[in-house]
C-alpha cells in the first residue's frame, strides 16, 4: 500500500502541473477566478474537504479535496452572492456524485438566502467512472435552476469546455457569458457530429463563442479573457436586485433629471428611411455618470437590449436599431427582446422602450420559421409585464410592430412621442400605393402622401385618441419627461386579476 504522504505529495505536484497547463492555455484556475470576481478577502468557502466515494478505475488513489469544484459565498461591491467555480485541474472539472452534491448545496443555500448565484463552468462533462450518479447530479442541478428561475438572478460564465448534458444548466439560467478562444458549448461534440451527420467541424465552429453570440443567441456577451469577463460580471451584478423581493439597485447620480440635450433636436434624419444609431439617443437619455450594459449585442442587432440608469435607478432598455435591417422586428429580435423583458419583469426592473420600427420583416424565411409564434412571444412579454413601462416613439411605428413595441394597448403605462413621429398602419408611400392602386401621377401621389401623413399618421392623432400620453415638442427635453414618468410610476402596483397556475407562453 502506498504511503499516504507520498500520495499527497504526488497529487500536489500533479495539481501544480495542471495549474501551469491551465495558465498556458490563457485560462485562470478556479480559485483565481473567484479572487477576481469578489471583493478582496470576502470569499467564504464551504465543503472544501469533500472527496469522491468512487474506488473503481484507479480513483482510489486520487482523492483531491474539493472534488473538482469550489463553492461558497463572496461579495461584489459589498453585496452578497453565491459562487460555484469548477476546477478543471481536478478530474477535468468533471461532474461526479460529490461534486454534484456541492453544487446542489450552494444552489439550495442561494435560494434560501435569496441572493444571486454565479456558475463558472469549466468541465469535461459527466464523470464516466461514476456512471448514473453523475447523470442524476445533472438532473437535480437542472431542477434547482428551474426552482430558482425568477426568484434569484442566475449567471453562467463559460470559461472552458461545456458539453453534453452540462450545457442545460447554463441554458436554464438568466445570462450566459463566454470567453473568446477558450470556451465552447455544444450538446454533441465534433466526433459525434462526424459519425452521425458526416459533417467535419471543430470545437470553435461547432460551439465557440462567436457561433453562440452571433448565430444561436445562446450567449449574451463574449469577452477577450477570463479577467475581463469576470470584471464585466461584477459590472452586471451592479444592475441586478438580490432577488425578486429585493429593491432595484439605486446609485447616487450627479446627473440632473432636467438635463437638456440640444443635439437630440437634430439626431434623427428627416428622411424616414435613412438610418441612424439609436445608441446615440440612449446615451443622451440615461444618466451621464451611469452605464449601459448591453445584452446580446452581436445577436439580432436590429434590436437593442441592456441595462442602464435613470436618476440613479437601474432600468432595462429595449430599442429598435435603424442601423440594422431598418429596425424591423424579425424572429431573432422577438425572442431576444421577449426574454429580456421577462427577466426585467421577474426582478421588478422598470422598462424603457424606444421605438423606431417600420414593421415585421417580411418573407418566406420568416413565415416558414415561425414569426407568428415568435412575434407572439414579444407581445406576451410586454402584455404580462407589471413593472413600470415607459415608451418613447422616436420617428415611426407602423402596423403590428407599433402595437408590439410597448404600446398603450399592451399595458404601456406612459407612452410619449416626439412631435414628428409617424404612427400608422403602414408608411404613407405604401398606403397611398394601395389605396389608389398606383394610378396616380408622380405629382398627385406626392400630394396624397402628404395628405395621408397629416390625416392618419401623426403622433397628435394618436394622442387625440389617448394612445399617446404626451407629445414632446422639443426632443432636447426628453430626459426630463422620462425621468418624470419613472418617478410617477415608482410605487406602481399591478397584479394579474385572475388566478392561474401559470400562463401558456407561445414557446
């Protein structure tokens, strides 16, 4: 029998070699990641002495304390969070029985304490040596993810491999962040794909950060390295309440609610189809000393989602982006915005919607792939949200897209509009072409278009029906109007009138 001291020494040397290998791959160790994420000296580890119970396949001599995962509590800007950080240097961070029990314990404690939880994933997947115990461990983690959903914020950070069943725990959390070049996610790996579908693909092209941030929409943001990623997670946590029963974070702001921004008067082109950057408007409206944390920046770029602050208080922002696809709503934009709205509503974060939308994207691709159901998700999200909802129509809002984007009809509490905004079934040019069946001369058509705009498409007409609460004559004064709106709605209470077990969201 081997001497216990010699075994421990051998294991220590192996761990150091593995840590060096981790660094050579531009990855931090599990403990180093925690040090960067939390305030200095604030982390308290639990279950540090846990070891596995499997003695098969040579594991009897490999009892590493912690069993491949570090769990505990720490503070981010003096606010408590729970942490689960997988250690790739121990069994490749694989998910075994005791490893799973540690994860379950911190999930349970976070839910009871009502504090956010951050999962740092860096794992080779299920621990094959422990068989069904590993699979059961995943299932119970998933169950806890579901129970915690809408109660505490759950953040997943993919900092290495995440494959097979392991991907579904992040998939059940509120946000997923990845590291460029060192992290990937997929249900089945390149070898399985090759054997089953005969496709030849590598890890990066199958499930790398670029794929999931631009194509699948699985990933909410990508960062260059572990350090930047963890610092950005700290930044995100500053916007989030501790739980669904905690207040929205408020930071002192030196920016006056009455600040005037003269550049807003000329920021939108007169031509209704000329593009401009909606981000420029967002930056003028939110606190100057605040921040804007964009969610899914590289996915469905025709719509913007993210967190910022108005008068120091955290808010969620949803905005059409005319720079991409003219700001049309398509399948991906619908899903992106709907999920973000539902998160904000679950955690009592007020929503500001900025509208400049020509309609839903037409075409067989959209229709055949389910724009009806996916567009309905966005309608559902706005309609069921009970948080304060303030909407500003910037330039145009046509057709069904007008209704969908936080309108009064879907429960918008305060709906504002700039004076020159157009609100109609469709653009004046298209409407005249249909109404007069293209039988007008160019001069007559121009006259009819002008008449249509005046009679049917101005914001004042919508305001006369009560669909717009106020028309802002000078865009420079918009921040004041928005700050006032959120101030009025600060103590809003709104609940569903009818009992139901749960809704039936069009998934």
